C-alpha cells in the first residue's frame, strides 16, 4: 500500500431513486476505479451492484459515469483524480437497474433492426487488402455503449425509439463499406434510425475507449450518402418515376 487513502462517492439506488454514499479505501499504486469499487464491495458493501468481466478493457461491461463522463472503470486510474472528488454512477441514458448497473438491452433491440450482412456471392470470397484495412476500425467496437450514453440525442432528448445512436452508425458503416454486402440501409438510416438527429457534436468520438473515429469515419460518410440519395433532385425524380 501507499499509506494513502482515496474517497469515492458511489451511487446507491435503483430506478426509483437513490443517493451517493462515500467510501474510503486504501490507495494502492496503479489501482483502477474498478479495483476500488470491488474493494468497497468486498469490505464495505457486499450488496453493491457492479458489472464487469475482463478487467482489461476488452469486454465493454464495466462502463459507468465517473465524474459525469462515461468511462471504463477498469481503464481509469484512481490516481488521475488525486486531490479531486471521485463520483461513480451508472450510465444515465439507460434505465438504472441497481447502483452502477444500467439496463442496456435497448441497444440490442436497435442492433436487431439493422439489416444484416447480405450477399449473393458464394465462398471462397476475394477481399482486397485496402478493404480489410478500412473494415478494421469499425470492427474494433467492444459494445461498451458509452458513445450511446454521452450522445445528447439519447441522453437529453430521449430519442430512443427513432435514433439508433453512434454505436449503430458504426455498425451500419461497417456493413455499408463491406465490398461483398449487397443490402441497402440508407432508407432505414434516414427513417427508422434517424441519422438526421445527429448534429455532429463529436462527444461520441471523444469517449470511445478503442479510438474509433465515430463521427468522421462513420457518421459523416453515411450522412453524405443519405443526402446524395434523398436530397439530390435528380435522384428524387428517379425514385418518383420508379415508385419507391
Ligand atoms: Fe464503445 Fe466505441 Fe463501440 Fe461506442 S463505438 S460502443 S464507444 S467501443
Ligand atoms: Fe451524438 Fe456523436 Fe452525433 S455524440 S450528436 S452521434 S456526433
Ligand atoms: Fe471488461 Fe472493463 S471489465 S472492459
């Protein structure tokens, strides 16, 4: 130990409400917020609800809000907050189940309404190196849903049914960029997935723990394609003639 201590204020409660409770723990050099929370669970509050799995920033389970900003608890060092208060709470854009755990199941519903990978080609497939490289970034997503939590369209304006959110624009972009995929998702992006609600605040990109450039590499290219398809007068006329 370091002989020093750290104080954490942790939200205790559920959907009906709750309050922050302060806990003091021995500060171990290099410890992360998840270590501190698990120490509290072991020594002070056995009933403290927290979700985690890998402790290595891979599984995306330990997302929480630390001082109001979504972070992975297993990737955030306690010492980063030396001399400051540390507030830990659940992700607020989703319903709180208990303490640090919120119900992220809405995200799986959104995922299921995205047209899956569709191809008429038969294996073996040929893929070019540059395609493989472009497809690598969106595939890095660990589904921590922190980008969903921070986006004001969901967090403040609660557009949950009609806005899919940044994580699912990343997923759409992966599918749309895939050279073998033949499905068209632009209509859904405009209508049921509400890409027009995004006003490019880039908060999603800032919190992504794996460094996906969500806004520049997924959202903006998709917005441009939707604009070309739906707001270009020549295409609009074509759609009218073809009746779609
Ligand atoms: Fe998390 Fe980044 Fe995936 Fe969003 S895009 S869910 S922030 S890993
Ligand atoms: Fe939201 Fe990201 Fe757009 S935070 S508003 S989806 S750029
Ligand atoms: Fe897996 Fe933190 S415990 S990402």
